[in-house]
C-alpha cells in the first residue's frame, strides 16, 4: 500500500467516525427540562409542583397542600410532568396499592348557590389525579412551547381532578372539562402562564383575562351523570421543571 492510498483511507475513516458522532439518536435529544424525546411527541418534563395555601392577601385557596412541601415527580409515589402532548399531568399517589402518603385538601364551603348544602367527604388514603389539556373553546399551545418562539405566554385550557370520598365513592372536580366544556359553561378555565423559560416554570390558576369566569368549578359524580353543584374553588399551582 503506497503513501497516497494510506492517506485516502485515513481521511475516509475519520469522516465516517465524525458523521456517526454528529448524528445522535432522536431518542436522546434533550428538550425543555430534563425529559427526552420518546419518538411520539414533545420531550416530557419532570416537575416539582407547589400548591399554595394562601393568596397574596392572605385568603385561603380552595385547593391546598398537605403540609409536606412540594410534590416532586418520582418521590413519595408522586407523578408530575408536562407530558409528550404538552399537557400537565399530576398524581399525588401513583402506586398500585397501599395508602397514599401525599394528597391535597378541598374546601367546598363556598357554593355558588348558597342553598346548596352538599359537602363531600375526602378520603386522603386515595389518589388525587389532575389532568389538563385543550378546551374546544380556546386556542391551545403545548406547555413546552408556551412563551417561546413567538408564542404567547398565557393560555386557557381545561383541568379536572378526581378524588375519593371512600373506597366506593368518587367525585370529579372540573374547570371547563368534559361536561363543563361548553360555550356557556359556568366554570372557569384553567389559566396556564409561562413565567420563566430557563428554568422552565409555569403557573396554573382559574383566573385570567382569557377566562370569563373566575375560580368556579363543577362537582360531579365519578361518571359525570350527577351534578352536585358549582363551587368557588380558587387555587394556585407552580410547576417547576426538574
């Protein structure tokens, strides 16, 4: 093998190595937060969720925390993320069995109709599951893309929660979700705001310019067929990428 041939082979070998290193697998491309692309959508974002007890004036919120600090994805059986579809998903107890160690508290003492005396019990041994997404009546941008690339920083969507009163009775609390997602819904939208890009931080509250109604949620049976009434249930969540 002469000198010229050896040189050409060396250049080709270096080029092949460089090309391989410059083309990482799509599954390893890191997006906002600590999530990885899973080949199905946006990068998931692992979250730490803070549930506030009081507003800036010292008034109690209608959804409050359990006194154990932030709800951290992957800790104490909590699951909290912005998923591959750009929605907020939050479970206070993701285990298949046992008793929940984390929960939230609900205050149903402020019904929209003062004559409504229904106050469901709350069993903190069960899971409190929140889900969110696009309403049919408001534009929606995946939360990963909110506030970047020319997108607005605030938007309206739905948010719903299910909880158990006991082992056999469950309820839904809905902000413009499911049965409540109508043109004239008396419930508030969940208002999502991107308050920081790096680190990625969002807030969620049922108050905002895109929501004609503030703070009101519907309480229904687990299957949605029974409406127990509408309640003023303000809340304020902060979602921080881990």
